[in-house]
C-alpha cells in the first residue's frame, strides 16, 4: 500500500451505519455478504482467495434488522457483496455513472445484481445537486444530516458521504483512500492505481480534496479499508435505540483486497 508496510495486510471492508430518527437505518456500502462467504459472487477475479466473512458480520445479519437503504460509494465487489442478501424493498443509492457501469457489466459483479431493487441513481449535474464541503452533493433527507458527495475517480460514479451526527461530523471517503495513511502522504503504488482506479487523475484530485480535511478538529474521516478503523468505530453492528438525529455506528467484514 506504499505506506511503509510490507507483506500481506488484513484489510477490513468497512460499512458505515447511520440511524436517523425519521428515516431509519442507512448503510454506507454493503460490505461483503453471503455470496462472498460461499465463494460464489460477487468477487474480484484477481483476488477471490484469502477472503473471510465472519459469522454475524454482514448487513443482513444485523441484530436490529437490515438497513432501509444503502449508499454505495462505488461498484466494486467488496462494497456490493452484502446487497443480494437484502430485501427488494431496500433503496440502493449510487452514482449514476456507476449504475451505468453495472448495467454494462463490472468485473466480478453480476450485471443483474440490482434487478428488483429500488435503485436511486444520483445525478450531480447542474441544477440537480447542491453543494457540501465544496463539492456537488445531494442532501439525502433534506435536513442537512446526511450529504452524499460526488467524489469520482476510483470509479466514474464514486461517492463520499458527509454525516452531521449528534456525536460530531463524519466523512466517509470510500476507496478514494484505502487506509488512513493515504490521507497523509503515501498513495497506492502507481501500477496499482492504474489497475484499480478507473480515472486516475480524477482519483488524485478527489484524494487531494479529502486530504484538506485531515486537520479538522472533531471530524472523523473513514477510509475504505483502514485496519485500525476500530479507533473511530462507535460500536458494533446496529444495536439499541438511538436518540441522535443521525448516529454513525459501524460494522465490518474482512477482506484481503479493496
Ligand atoms: Zn474497497
């Protein structure tokens, strides 16, 4: 990962959980799911091995029930794997360009993955979006608590999510940065960037934008696969009543990959 570490690194596939008093539970990414656990699909062709999905770690296994909606930061297998386990009533929010990618077939992801779901492609074009943190953004609930940000590059329709929670602000950047070190200086090695980033120049601009917020007091930035993510996690999978306007929780299943 070009951050000084060498050899195999265990990377969790993080899922953000935001509970809103009026809109229920929103997941940021779907993580890995039963299909990944069984070794079927979706999977990344080059890295289907060394993947572990512990019991109870998927979205469908949340003790309080599955989320009402999922915001997919980008259409890679480790962010979509939990989707097929969720009921068809689930709202699936994703960038319009990523929705188009899925329809044409993305590596390792079945083309019909979203068939039957309540899919909500997000268009950030002029007149269709507001702005948050200096980026085109959609106010998910219209109350300013959850903003979905246009953050392209890793995939053409990649998203970030900014949450103004009762316990402070959170910024989920997906795989614009795999690990926290990528926010400080190291980046994915050039050859890796060419393979994993659909639009490397846009990805570099999105990463540079995210880096501007690393010094903001109280802001927790959640990268896609930070192994030390437990330092900002506020608890395990969704549990207990939340009185907060929007309260991030977290869950993760493990993957060697991105
Ligand atoms: Zn990933």
